[in-house]
């Protein structure tokens, strides 16, 4: 199911959401100016590597802060291909504006980054010794989706549904986002059970699961934006 747009109203301009989308797109376009070899080095240097995080947390003095922890932040703004960034930014465009409207601009930025960090940590827990760099905003965006799931469960989402043939229909947000989370969780569980090699690449579904759960939790901890009323 592919969401097209939602009908949840917002009352402020989502400047931070626009900024995050623009920054991700600009960095991706910069990546496209690099040669394939340079892109590989770029993603390896600024992607989050679970083995480095594990080593740093374990007190390995050969792995420094800049090598292990800083990429957890920088990896949120890197993408591995056109479809990767298109789908990520599309989901952020649809669901991020309402969450920013609820939290306010700067708290939303803190919420977004916190979800991304927690998503990477969950991915690391399930891939302790993987040397594959993880890139993408998916974990942070999953956090936004988790927040939306709690804040606007009854909001309607115009959705492209492939079922024998493709059709458009309005569905409640809780169905779209709940279905997405269940698919991610089951995919992650299946990959954990069947795979014994943590160095294989692929979609970091546990980062999606961790980000979504982080969003569910943090949206309860972050205070809502003070409401402003106008009187005639």
C-alpha cells in the first residue's frame, strides 16, 4: 500500500520538515556527482556501522567517537539509490508536517533525530558484528510514522492499493501504519530466524521497527506545542 496524501489538518507551516527533505535531497544529489568508487567510500565513512558502535560501547580504544557515534547522525541523511530517497521523502512529506504541527518546530527536530538514533541502536542490537554501513532516513521517518499512528489514528489517507488490480481508496491511518509496522516486524523476525550471517546487506527492517516504537514512546514524552487561540 502506497499512501498518496492525508486529510489531517495542520495549523502551522512545517519549516523543519521542509528543511529535512531539502537537506536529504541536496546530499543525495551531491552523492550522484561522485564516481561509484567515491560513493562507496562516502557511504562507508558516514554510514553507521554496527560493529564500530558495538566496539565503542564495549570500550575498544581503537574505535573512536567520530568513527562510531557521529555516523549514527550523518547516516540519517544518506541514501543508497533513487527509490530509497523517493519513498523516504514521500513518507516524510505526508506524515511529518502534522507531527511537527503537534510538537512545534525545534522539538520536532529533536524528536526526529532521537528516533533516528534509537532506530540505529535497535538495528545494532540485532546486527552486533556487522561491518556493513547503514544509511537512510527510514528509522527517523518510522518514528514520525509511529507518532502519527498515535496522534491521528482516524485521519484518512488516500492510498494506492495493489490487489489483483491497482485502485485508490481512503483508509484510516491506523490501518496503513499498523499494516506497515506488522510487515516490518514479521520481515525482521523472519530474517533473524533464518539468517546466521550478519554481514549480509539488505533493508534494515529492525531500524524501521525500532524507529516506529521510539516514535510511539517519545511522542508521549515530548510536550505538545502550546495552542494559540484567536478571539474575535
